[in-house]
C-alpha cells in the first residue's frame, strides 16, 4: 500500500510539470469551457472542475472542499485598480504578526483536511505542502512587501493543485487497474477497479504459470531413463503417449518389436486402447 502511494506521489509531481499547470495562478476550483453553436465557439462559460467518478465518495468530497476553500482564501475577490485576484488570506495577512499566524493556521487546516483522503497523502506531497506554508508565513512577516508576495505566491492554491494532481493519478490507477513507477517502470496491479471505489490494494491473484505441466502418472509401461524403478508412463486409455528416442525404446524392451511410429530419430509409443484397437498416429 505504501509503495503504491509513493508511486502515485511521483506521478503527481511529474504531471504538475507535464500538464503545464500554473499552481499559483490557475483556478483550482473552476474552469472556463467553450460553448459551441453550429460547430463554432460562441462564448466561454465558467463551471466547477469535474471530479473523477473512480474516486471514493470521501476523496471526492475532500477534493471539492479543498479546491473551494483554496479559491476563496486566495482568489475570491477582484479589486479595482489591482491587477490580480486576492482572497481572505490576503486581508487577514495585513494584520501584523497575528494575521500571519492566523493565515498559517488556516493553511495548515487545509493540509490536514487534504491528508484525510483514503490512504493519506504521500510523504513527498505532504512535505511539499508544509514547505509552501512555511515559505508563505516567513515572507508574510515582512511588512507590506511580504503581503504582496503572499498574494502572488498563494500557498493554499499550490496545495490544492498538489492534491488535485495526486487524486487524478489515483483515479487513473483505479481506472486502469494498475500503476507504474515513472522512474523505474515497475508496475503494480491493483485488486478491483471501477467507479466510486478508489481501491489501492495490490492484487493477490497468483500469476499464471507459463511452464510446462508436470508429467502425470499413467498406467502404461516402460522404465525410468536412469534405471531403477517405474516412472510416469503414457496413459493409453486417455490417448496420452510419450515420445522417446528409438534406441532407448529398444533397450528397455529388449529389442522386441513394439507398435511404433517413426518420427525422425524418435518414435511415438502406441498401444491398444480400452477397446483393443491401436492408437492412430
């Protein structure tokens, strides 16, 4: 279980770069989607970002709440004559010292909420979230300039995106029934998959064997190659015969003729079936 969570953490951090997400400015709660008419885009509308159905109900609820809180705290308002959106975190941080501590406590609450997802957060993501809060708090202690930097840095938004990419990777793993390490290529198959389950348990199904089946003991005739006792022999009643070198056959049977079919340097034993007829070869 820990190995799966660790691999998903790696995939989440990688997708944060490959998906070209701007974690400090992109809205984690809402997205703009085009509206088409007659095959042409006529306008854009804003809607909540979809949540994968493969996630459990607990994970879905936490993701939605973290996204919404991060948006309100970091980007909830648009001020006139100000080039960017700000949230409650910006206004609280304007209060010297006390505001910075209150802002940090709010951010820690959000991380605590995120860590309650099924299986918890990977250690790497949790540490990154805490480091975002520490940096935001330290910068916020600088009067005025620090508050402006906080308004741009947006620790809550960054942490919401970290949770987002992790749960997207988790949903993909549940959908596919497996997860692969992006660094080593190791693949772990999961037990169960489907909408609303969010199962992350390694599969316990035994791997199918590709080796040849062991010989079964029949009721035929013959001796072990090494001598010394009888061994697994062909069961003529079931139609199972054994291929052996011609020389061994003659040695074992004292040179006596036996019904046989030549196949290169080997012969195929045949014998009477239950009805007393020879087997066709």
